[in-house]
């Protein structure tokens, strides 16, 4: 089955809200075996919504609309869609009974449509069946849309299945991956791949061909760079490795300012292995909290191998953990020098027996530098744990 | 002038990458006085790209494509667009000279088109003029597209101007805003507003009417809830308030796990007022680092008013700052009880003379709870500083 998405809202095509519904809903639909053909964002004007429906109804039998179902006057989706399909709006006593008076508009349902209650807000979702077409309406708030869509798909008799193969690599650029894969895959097979570069590495998506066989050959030549598949982010993979081995972790962040620990603690259950850490944005706090030596700061500067190592070791000792990670660098946009440019980051890892640091100069804006440093240091820890086992095994 | 956007890539309509180009590029175009009519995401197949061009070329004279300009075989945008407009591809000696051999494809330019070099990657941007239409091609990596687009717009003779009025509120729900505004605005004026709710509050966008006059009346009734306009995020506003007054800040985070400090340090120059802080994910670290009393933890639990206050005070004293902020709560998805449900967060603020804490139960998923708590505690600090001045003034 194929679907198309219609995202409604002036705020979307004005850049006022981050449009993430196409991503979120496509991801859910893929899991239910539905391929998204097109995603279209339009302004919340009746003519634009109708024009969008004209385009998409020709493409796919399933059309999913999101946005403009709320209680304010700029929410016109329900009315416009009802007009488009020539359906009257009927007040649902059941919906009405669960709403305060002032939200009465939120109890209207197009005749013949099914409605699906919203666990986080007042706007329900709807399923309209009209001849061969099915139209799903979802609220525009992503967490609400994401909660309601699976319910509607299951009501339609669909089941969740996982079929997609996406391999996650780190520390190898797209062009180098392509060279390496040319040795084991045919040009036709390579054409069936998509390469998705990001601050967390390059993902390889096997879209066509004998997926299992291609995957195996990719592993043959890239295994050292592969850290996971599908939704297995670096923070999840590293978290699982720590948890399985009973290891604990603490972090000392300078230029990444808390992002490393934020990512680690986005993983549910992270409190089992993550003990905490320090964000030290000043030299004094590096000395006082982490035991960095004043001499190291004076001789090498805060952004240096010596300080990265002392931070990692200091935080490990402070928290009594198996591992300590650290970052110290120049995130920009200012503060760089010829010798220490913007983007320069030293990242440290400390274990019971040894402490190491690595240097990189990351390209991009302040946020990119922060993200690249955080993933790099997570990957340092991943490789360190793997090496431990290789040498001991 | 109006424009439409065509975002190209299977990964986009499969949910494999976060599609943010529509948001980013719309925001830039708005600043240059260009209104985006539609944004369309299609798969990277020649037929789909051509179908997308068919739809959008009818809508607007300016069409901007992004994605599929890279060096791998799934990058087919340049070839497809050249075919569509019947242009041959010519190798540019200047581009070629700046590239390694294996990236030769990145030196091709459609005949008659202008190219614009990419500061962060190898794929350039292009401007094609064809009869009345102008077509812009941009790489799909957001930071690259965002860097090249303004250059092309300026080449086209456009200038950046700021015209949009978006008012940012916090701690007042959409429906309540609507009630309050009904007293000072006509139904017609209210229809010209858009309400954009998020974890950082509700933004009110004045889209039509006498913008300055409407803005003034909105301030009359909502001033207490308004913290900024346009791009002024809470972290920027609070940062500026601290900086202007010479105040310093430290943070102690439990359930928000570093997100608060990550946001604060996303603001360039934050090292002037932000000294650092602690992420304490265990009771022991709360006691050892922050001086939280064991008795408080035992009597009230880690998620309590007493602990939130001791964390805020402890981190303020440790870093010798003017203010300390703290969060402690249950981010979920598990760990809640009847008395302390998932989403419960205590947030503390400590100043030289006093320490306070506030309790909230936030709805949503783990990430939503973290975000809502972080914005709430930033707003506590904002209000505290304002109150200081009211009482002393």
C-alpha cells in the first residue's frame, strides 16, 4: 500500500515550527508496510488545502492530513475536508462529554467517519472512507499525531512489521564507503543503496536487491566501522554495552556543554550505568571539580590533550566509575586562533588502567561541532570496550 | 515574490532522516521577503522529481530543489533537472580544480546556470533561469543548503529584511490566550493570528491586519507571559538578562540529564555568564557534589521540594555564582508511582538570599518531560530577575 501526506499550516512553510511530521509519520507508516509516495506542506487556507488534496488524491488511495484540527480560528482542516468530500459535521455526544464547554468545536465529527481519541490533547484523529480512498486526519502536534496514527492503522487491519535494513557506520566518509563497497557489490546493487550522512556518521540503507546477502557483504568489508542498525543510535548501543557488562560511566564536558549527558540520558534506563558528571565552562571549575592541574591549563591551555585526559580521569575518580569521558574544544563561532581553530576538540577516555585522548577539527556551526564531538567520544568508548574484549579474549 | 520547495530523497519520505530543510529554507526565504506557497517531498526517482516539478512550476515562478546533488549513484537531481529543462551538463574547470579525482561528478554544471560553491561540502548550489522561471538547486545537507541559499538570493538582487512579528509566551495555554485576546481584538483580527504551541510555550504569530497596533494590544493583556519575540528563545533571553546585569549561573540537573546546560551553552558567548554545573544521576552524587543532605533524600525522596532546593543552593555555592538552578523528577517511561507519577518534576532556583522550588507534572514522553522542565526552570529564573528589579525599583 502507498500513502501520501498533507501537512497543513502557515507556520510550517514559514519556518516558524520545525516540521517533523513527515519524518515521524513516514517512519510509522514504513513499519506498517506502507510506502510514502509524497509529502506536501501547504498553507492553512481552504483553497490551498483543497489544491493539496487534488494533487495527492491522484497519487495514492491513502491520504493522511496533519495539522489544523485545534480549537483556534486558524484551525480549518476539519471544515475544509468535510466540504471537499461533501460531508456534514455532526457533534459527538461522547466527545462533548469529555470536553470543557469552550472546546465544543473539538467534538465535531464528519458524518460516517470514525474518530480516535487523543491521549495528550483535545483534537481527535479521524478516518474517512470515501469510495476507494481513505483519508486520515491527525492533529499537528507531533507527539499527538504519533500516538493516534498506529491506532488508526490497526483499526484498518494493518500490523506492525520490521523490514527495513539500515546499517549505521561511523568515522568513514561516504565516498570512502562507496570505494570499499565497489569491491564487493555490483554497480546495480550499489544503485539500490542510499547513503545518509549525518553528525552521527553515514547510514547505508539497502533499498533493493537480495537484502540479506547484500548486508552480509557490506559487513564483510565495513564491519570495523559499523556500530548498529535501524534505530540503534550510538547512545543506545554504548548504553547497552555498558549495561550488559555492568560498567558505569561519568562525563566531564566543556565545549559540548551538557549535550553528551543529555544524549546518554535520553535512553530510558540510563540511570543503571550513567552516574552523572560535570559541565565545566571555566578553568577554575576544571581545577576545583575535576582535579585538572593548574600547570596543565597554563602550559597547554584548556583545549589540549593534557587537559582532556585530566578531565576524563578526574571525573572517573570523582564518580568512582569504570569509565570517564571528556570533551574540551572551541565550538565557535568565535574564540579560534591560528593554532587552535574553531572546531578543534580534544576528547578523552579514562579507564582504570589508562587514559587517552584524541584530537579532531570538526567542520560546521556551533551546534554541529558539539554534536560531532559528542558522537566521536561515544564511539571512542564503544571501540575501547570492544578492544578490551579482543585483547582479553 | 512566492516560492515553492521540492525536497528530494527516499530517506525523507521514509522517516530515515529528520526533514528540516522545509523549515530552514522557509525561514531564510521569509527573511528575504519571499513567501513559500508549498513544500513538497518526493522520492529520488526521475519520474517523481519530474512530477514534483510539474506540480510546483504551476504554483510559483521560483522553485527551490534540495537533495540528491552528492557524489553517490542515488544522487540524480542534477541529471534529472537538466533533462527536464533540456540543458546539457558541462564540466567546470574551476570546480574540477578544487576536487579530488574521484569526485569528478561534482564539477558538472547545467549549461547557462550559475554555480555557488559549498563552504562545507563538495556539492555546489545552482541557479537556472528558464523563461520566466528561476530554479535553485541546493545540497540536501541542511547546514550546506542554509549556507548557500542566502548567497544565491543576494545574487538575484534580494536583500534580507525582518518583518515578521511572532510573540513568545510561556505558562499560559492556547485556549486561555484566545479568551484573553477576545477582549481586545476583533474576531477578524483573531482570525489573522496563528497560535504555535510547543514545549517552550505558545507563540502568537500576527499574520494580517495592522500588525503594530495588534501587537500593542496583545502586550496590554499578556505582557506577564511574554518573554520574547521572533528568534528570541528562552535560553537567549535569559542569557542576555544575565549578561547585561553581570550575573552568573550554575546548574544541577537530575532528570533533565544535561539538556538544560546544553541549551544554555548553545548560545554563543554563554561562557561569560554560565560557569558550569553538575548532572547528578545518583543519590550519592547529589550528596557528595551538591551537599544534598542524606536526611532529605531519605525522608522526602530524590524527587522532592527539599532536594530540588538543596541542589540549587548546593550548585550555586559550589560554583560561587549569583544563581543556581536545579531539576529533579521522573522523566519516564517507567519509575512513576501513584504519589509520584511519571512527568513529576521539582525545579529549584537559588539566589543569595533565598531558595525556592516549584512542582509540576508534565505530560508527554521522556523527551517532552525533559524539555518542558528545562524551559520551565529557565522561565523561573527570568521571572525571578524581573521581580528583583520590580521590588528594588
